[in-house]
């Protein structure tokens, strides 16, 4: 019988460019669910953060934000900033580009991730934030 279990991870970021490894927290929720096989969707609530996978190592933790700043420069004019005057138009665009969620399969209660693949929260906002990450686990 297929079951659905929804849990939340709370995380605090240091602000723009912060990358947090949430693999362990999400994996623990899958283990605690008692489900053996299925999928887990990891979703960040908010429009200025994103979820993806990466090799969580010092070089890529620098490379990834640099790449985003080349693709979506902070210095451009954003209509969002003209409307709201909050200076985070680039944050919204960057987060939308990466996306708010990721679905990861699991078998025997363990994520089927690559050896060097971690699940990360990417903070795009210009200030530190308290983030709620929903983990919805579906399986048997």
C-alpha cells in the first residue's frame, strides 16, 4: 500500500550565495518514515531560494554562485526592484532558474544518489533567511 508522509526541515541561511547541504536531514526523514521504496520531493517554501544537487565541495560552492552572477547579474535593472524597491529582483530570477524542488528516488530506505551528489538549498535572497523545506515522501 502506497503511503504519503510530509515532514519539514527548518534551516537558517547566511544570505545571498549561501549553499546548505541538506542531504543528511532529508535522508533521515526517509529512514524515519519506515518506507522502503519510493520517491521524496524536497521543496523550499519561498521565491528567493532553490533546491538542486551538486558535489558539495569548496570549489563548487564558489563556482556555482559565480556562475549565477554571470547568467543573472545583480547589477542589471529589474522591474521587480522598480516596483518593490527591495533590491532582490535578481534573487527571484536566479531562484526561478534553478527551481524550488527536486525529486529523489529511494530504495531500501536510502536515497539513490551518486557518490558525490548532495542535495542542497541555495539561498538567493540578499539577506539571511529562515527557510522551511517540505519533504514529501511517497512509497511503500
